[in-house]
C-alpha cells in the first residue's frame, strides 16, 4: 500500500489521475448522493422515477409547457421526457393538447390530480432542502451556494 505522499506524487503525474481528488468527479458524486437521497423520498411517496419527478416539477412550475421546453429546462434527453410524460399521463396527472398552429407540438399541463401531487412534491422538496441546509450549517450552505453560483456564472448555466 502506498503512503499518502506517494499517492499525491502519483496524482500529480500526468499519466495518472486520482479520481477521488478530481473536482468534476467529486461534484458529480456529491450531486448524485444528494439526488439519490431525495429520490428515495419521492419514490416512496409517489412512486416516481427521477425523470418523472423532474417532469412533474417543471410542468408545475410553468403551468403549460412543451416536451422540448421540459427537456431544455430540466437537462433531460427528449426520450426520457417523452417516457416521463407518458407515465404521468397514464396516472392521469397530465394532459396533452396539440398546438393550434403546429400539430407536431403538444402543450402539457397538470390535471387537478397532478396539481395535488405537485403541491405535495413541492412540500417534500422544500422540507428536504431545509434539512439539507441544516445539516450543512449556515456557513457550509452559504459556501456551497457561492461555489455553485460561481460555477453557473462562469460556465453559462446561471
């Protein structure tokens, strides 16, 4: 087994990469941990997959939206969005209406039942976020916000 000094020397070598120290990997891993924990909550409460909850949340946020707009807003591939819309439609949580001008475009809205589940999802998400912030502490949460803001502003996602 290598000493910490040897591992550090190896990771500085251009032919080696210590994945656990690579910032993009660490960011992705941290996001996945948090996302997975939240996924457990909405899966248990509503039986939703990740694409389904993101789709439900996006429709609820905007009221009336197209699948293309959902994909752009939630950073999901169009096939995932399409499957999520279909699943939510089967539950009778969303309706689709063809556009009057371009029949290829469908406008998606929540049904009354969908709005009820959306409101519960909002409550669940806000509660989860409050617990997450409390766990990080005020200083940690502020630092995380600043870091995420810096990434978003410098890489065009803000």
